[in-house]
């Protein structure tokens, strides 16, 4: 795994004891982290790997990314409370939220004009954080859901138009992976 780049050079691999010296929990201390010796920015890794979770962030970028989460997360977390799910059983809640989260990120990717693969807050720079907050500020899950359902219906219709018999069972998701 090549080191991520910050301030024009390779970041250095360390662990949580350096980044969080005041937190003794082994769960944090043992975690590999990449740090930039020039600016002090850091990033954690995907579980059990040294693959960086996004790009390195200093205090300012971390603050901006938190702001994006403060705008986005309530949209999908509250998804099960909107009217169409009023009669959904309690055990369906997690599934509704999971799908909502996916749809919220697809919606955001569409608004930002970026591929879904790049639509992770941990990968956003300052400018993209600002654009994301602006794009999602007054959006609720009714709006995201309506957008997603239109898109899913269009993908299904396109699949049916193009379908050979063998492909006719494809789902909208397979047609429009995101
Ligand atoms: Zn740096």
C-alpha cells in the first residue's frame, strides 16, 4: 500500500498512541494511522489494513467534514419517520436507514456532479465540503426518496427496453450501480 500524500510528500505510518496520546484504550492505540510530519494532518485506516480511510485532514478540514455529517446524517437517520414508512415494523428500521443512507449519498453525488465512488465525506476537500453543505442544507428524505424512486423507475424502464429474455430479471440496482 503506497503512503498517502500530504504537503507534497508521503505521509508516515504510525498508530493511535501518537495521534491520541491521552486515550489509553487499546482499541484506539493499536489502530494504524497515517500522519503528515509537515502539517500534522492525519487519517485512520480501513479495519485490519493500512489503507487510508480517505485523505489526511488537519483540524480545519476535520471541522468542515464534521459539518457535512451534521447536515447529511440526520436526513438518513430520520428516514424511517417519514409518512410512507409510518406502518413499517420496528425491525425494518435499520434496513430503511441503510437504504436511505445509500440514496442520500447518491443524491449528493448527483448534485455535486461526481461519481458515487468519490462521494465519501472522508475524501472531500474544503471546497467540496462547502458545496455538499450547500447542496443538502434544506433537503429532507421525502425529496431524496422521490428523486431515487424516479431514478430507479427510469433504470428499470431502460432495462426492460433493452432486455433480452436472459437479462429481464435484472434489478434497477444492477443497471445503475452506485
Ligand atoms: Zn500535510
